[in-house]
């Protein structure tokens, strides 16, 4: 027998022994038909080391991940039964053997170890595994997930799940659906991040190392943002159920598409769509026509909204402040390119313009400012004009940048909004506090969730465009043309 597989077998046997000890002592008590689901979970956990042995035959990319899933389950088990000393010791030994196997035998071991901690941390962030100072009991209680009132609002993700009440401190709520989402998104995050780092590290363009590092950082951050949406099923209130399902599936699909694009690029070396964008120069007739359309669209959009008195609608408000900024940036950038105007902005000027732009964008979402703006037509008009001015400033910055720097700026701009929406959503649901007092909590939550879903595709596009640019740069000895 292969010596490295002995570690897997020993870890599996130790974990099995700890579970048998619990059952022999009669510690778990099952209720509401939870026994079969629990046994199925345990069976799948115990199968992970065996799957790890055959992972290379399945596909080398999975090597190290099956044992990582086993170790995630082992760590979570420790939180639930660490007050039982013999079980705790045995499960710690199983974890040590599993980690030793990864360190000694698995390539890219840092990503596998990060995957383990990702899985456990996501359980805490999503409130699936949570601390709760409950009265000490002599048993571990296992019940149907419907008994966990915090998660009763999203049956599509938690149907047929279980909730485990430990002897003193922790409660775990889990279902197969949500476990698959967390583990699959974590796998995509790790593999996408690994390939992004490889692409950036292979760059032959040594003069662009700083830009490459910045682009790599933003790309990985974007991948993390896509993955962070996996917490939505757990933190979402009942009213969010119908909205959160599409966003979760969207996040999973975009992460998978990034995975496919990167591996297609690695195998074939090109992508005709991004290649066309990368090599395009000047402003086309279609871009001029679209710019004229958007110029006409901005006042029509604001006029229609004010005519129907929907200024206070958060979606219309966002469309005025941020949407007008995006459209204005696109218009002015095309105008500058058509006129061949290039304005070089120095570091000092950039250090002034960027904070000003940020303030002009964020100030309209300050609670007291927002309350006055939606009730004052003059302030609302000023907000629209300043959004146009912000777009003008951003276009000036873009016009003076080379192609590589523009891609990074685009990636940064598209990546910040989803992160803001994730923070707003998490804050709203977990704290149940209003950010904007003139709206109720449900409106605030749905607003954050829907706009997160709208912004994710733009972030995905910018991220993959940047990745292709990095890949292109890794096969060039010169800068990408301006």
C-alpha cells in the first residue's frame, strides 16, 4: 500500500472511532426524522479520504480537495463535541494526519489549507455554525432544521437539513444544498485565484510588474466577492427568499464561467471576444451612436422619474447617482477618444481627484443627505449634475492612462459596488438596523440584494477582461498598446 495513503486511512479510522464512541455512549439524541439525514452526512464525510485516494484518476485538479472537505467536517465536529475529551483528542489526531498528508503530498498545498479555513469561516460568517451560550445538557441534540427559527425562511436551500445543538456552546444548522454551495464556491475561488496568480507571475513584461500585481489583486478580490454571496441563504430574512435564490445561482454561474474562461485560455491561448476589445483602437461609429443615445437618455430618465414622483425609490435613486456616473464616463471617454484628446493626470492631481470623486459619490447615500435629497427637487437635480461631473473627471483620468492601466481602473470601479452591497446587506440582516431611516428594513435588504445581482455581471466582465489582459501580457515583451 502507498505510504501516503496510510495517513488518509488512519485519519478516516480515527474519525470513525470518534463517531462510534459517541453512539456507544448514547450521546446524540435524534428527533423529527433527523437520524437518516445525519447518517448520510457522516457516510459522505467518511467517504472523502477514499475519494482522495482516487482523485488523481478522477482529475488531478481535485487532488487534495476531498481530504480538505473531510478536515472541514472534522474541525466543525470539534466545535460540537469538544467537551467530550476522548472524542476531542481522537478528532484532533485525525486532523493532524490529514494536514500532514496535504503538506507532504499535495501541490499548491497553501490553497488546500486556505480552503479548509475558508469552509469553517464561511460557516461562522453565514451563522450556520454559531456560538450560543445554552444550558449545559448531557446529550448532543439533532433535530430537523425547521426547529432552527433563524433559518426557516429559505426552505429551498435548507429543506431536509438538520440542526445540531452541542452540549454547551455551539449550534450547527446545515443542509446538503448549502454545503454543496459553500464547498463548490470555495473550490472555484481557490482554483481561480491560483490560476490568476500563475498568469500574473508568468508575465514577461517586467516593466509592468506593479500594474500586474494591482490587476491580480483586484481580480482575486472580485472572485472573493462572487463567493461571498454564498452567505446570502443563511443571513437572508424570509422576505428575501424569492430574490436571493437567483443571486446565489448567478454567483455560482459567474464563478464557474470564470473557471471555464481561465482554463480555456490556458488550453487554447486566445479568446476572440476579449482579443477584439484588447486590440481595438479609436472610437467606432457604433460607440458614437450609443454615446448620442445615452446623452439623450440621461435627461429623459430623470424627467420621467420626477414626473411620476419616484425620486424616493432606492433603485431610481441609485440609477440617478451611480447610473448617470457610469453613462457619463462612457460618453466623455468616447468623445475624448474620437477627438484624440489625451489628458495626462499627475500623481498629485490624481491624489486630489480620486478622493473628491469618492466623496461626491458616497455623500448622497449618507442617511441625512439622502432624506433631504429625495424631498427636494433642487438637491436631486444637483445630485444628477454632480454625477455627470464625476463621469467627466473619471473620463479624464481614463484618457491619460495606457490600456493596461485603464483595464485595472475599470476592474476596480466595477468591483467596489458589489462589495458595498454585500456589506449593506449583511449589516441590514444581521444587525436589523436601518441604514436609511426613511425606508423600512425589507426595502433596504431587497435593494442591496437586487443591486448586488445587477452589479455582479459587470464585475465578472471586468475581471475576466483583466485576466485576459494579464495573460496577453505574459506572452509579450512590451506594454499593451495605448
